[in-house]
């Protein structure tokens, strides 16, 4: 396998490096106080923590390039970070690393409604894009549950999806072009303002590369015309298997909803306790939320056909919401599902596997059995239409050994996904969390090929090292490290 030549010094003289950062970016853009660095010691996967040595906050492409060039000159590893909402440890710092945070790069640079595109900086929040163009009848389709706080740059790094990815695709389907800073500090532009450009699809290579190939500084996005009509259906079932079978039947009927989400009884009750939508029947074994959009006649026909399929599979009731406020109320609980788990448990560990839709009933039964075997409650919330599962394992990180145990349970769930022909990630990325499971899905030759690509873009291995690919110390090391207080040496 191609070796990543990451030279990370155990100790280093930071004074000249700090002086270089301050000269290039300004003193206000360099964070080095220990108490301030604590803010950046983890991303949304809070079980894994490591304080970086330095954080820098560039505001322009040129400032990002200057920061990366300094890291290259001093052979310092760096990690890019957006809003820090990632759930796989992709923005987890390394000891003695520089964290390059793009959160201050928040400008929408241009809006071209005639050609349906928008150019943004990476720190722009996901739903700001829709807010900027909704008055003209457009919207930006990728909508992660964290869209009110996650940044577009992070979405690009992780190739994020969301509720509407079933019909409209994930982030890569809506990125036309990128301006990048490569790991040695060069500024390049790939893709362009049109959907197809000659040569290798470098944009496709970069989206989802998790910061290992460089740092994005400008993103050209495709926006869509808002549909004329939208309906949301809520169907409740007395068994999870019946809800899963309904998902397969809807797709088999040739109907592609804009979104199709499922929550089990555990999840929907947690949501009702916190959000109080008064929409979700608490005694249902599972509910489906199905959104359909398009021309009014098309929506009406699809709505009736979907309702009939739900009833054929034993749905007790099918509720239809056409009014915008009613639709929002139905979706509110699903969007808050992860946050609602905080009422039930001090910590949760979320996984992100993908399976064929036809395997939903079997896999959900197996996940329940795995939870019972390991002794942990598992709530299931997921993008049912494309088989993207988000099992939430509830635990208490303060109890010694529980993090290691839920990591093992999460690993068993990922192996189950691969076993039935699925994947270990749909939209959260691999990061530090799932790298040890890459060999479950890929052969040594597959992994070597990926490493060749990474080494071509990132020859020194300084850009987000240790992420995505397994190392001998990978499995369980994060959990073990989380139980030990990292010694922080005063460096400044």
C-alpha cells in the first residue's frame, strides 16, 4: 500500500510558526490560548477530543493559501474545519497540528438566477443559500438535518445529503465548480460554471474527500426552481417490517418521492416528548414521512397511489399536508430527532450505514437484536428511500468502558450493512470514526488505488492525516484515548 509520508514532530518550536501566521493573517486571526483552543477540540462526534496546537481563521482564498504554505514550509500537519457539525471525526485535530477554520468565510459572492447558480465561500451556512434565492422562486436542494448550522464547505468535504437526496441527490450532484488551495499552497480552479467540462472529473474526486486533498475556498452551486406543488404524507404502521416493505413498494411502482423518512417507535416518542408536534401517533411501531413535489396533477396522482400502497401494507392512517405550515410541522420532528435523544441519554453514538431498500425489514430486525445482545438501546431514524440508516446508540460516556462497547456495536451494524450489499457511510463520511472498517468494504487493491489518488494531491501527507484510511492502531484507539486526559504542554 502507498505510504502516507506524514512527518509529525513530537515537539516543535512554535514561535517562528506563530510569527509567520500572524504576519500573514494578522494577530486576530491566530488563536493560541489554551482555553480558547478547547472550543475546537472536537467536531459533532464529541466522544473523540484532541486540542490543536494553533487555530487560524482566514477570510480569503489568499489567506488560506498563506496558512497552508506556512504549514508546508514548517512540515506541520493541518486539518480543515467548517462549522464543526460533522459526525465522523473528520475535523478532529491532531496533537501538534494547525486547525484551519473557514467559518469566517461567510460571503455569498454571486447569484446568477438566469443560469441557476450561486457562488459562495465555504463558511456560508447551508440554508442561507435557499434564503438568498427563495424570493425569486429557487432553492438549494441538499438539506442535512443540521442545515441551519452546517456550512457548505463542510457539506462539500463530507458529500452531505439530507431529506431530499432520494430525488435530487447529495452535495456532489449540485456542485459545478470549486476554487481550492492544494496541500502545498497552490490555488487552483476545477469544474466550472457549466455542468460538464472536459478532462478528468476532479470536482467529483474532491467532493467527499474529507479535507485530505486540500481546502475549498469558493463553491459554485446549482440551484433549482421551486416546485409548483408539494404534499407531505405521514403514514403510521403497527410493525417496522410493514413500513420497510412500503418503502420498497413505492419505489417499485416507479414513484420517486422528494424525500422518504422513517422513524421507529423509540425515536418518534423521543421527538414528541421534546418537540411536541402532536403529529406522530405514539403507539405506532414506525412512521413514514413521504414528500412529493412537482406539477399539481403529478403530485395528486402520486399522492393517491402512495396512500393506497401504504394502506395495502397495513398503514392504520395516512395524513396528507399540503399547507406550508402543516408540512413544516410534520417535518419539524424529523429534523429534531438527533437533538431529542439528549432528553433520553447523556450521550449517543450515531452510525451512518447504507443498505439496499429491499433489506430494510431484515436489517432493522438485526439491529434490534444487536442492541439487545450488547445491552444498549438503539433508536432508528433514517432516509428510508435510499436506505441510508442512522441508528443512534444511547450510552453514558462517563461510565468506563461504555464508549468502547458502543463502538463495537456500531461496528457490528456497519458490518451488517456491508454483508447485505450496502456501504459503511452514506453522508457522514469516514473520518476518524470508521476508518478501521474500510477493509470490510474494500480490498487491499481498492485501498491502494485510493491512496495513490491521495498521494498525488497530498504528497507530504500533511492535509488531514490519519483520516479515512486504516492504520494498525486505528480500531478502538479513539475510545481509549478519550478515557485519558491528554497532557497539554504550555508551548507559548
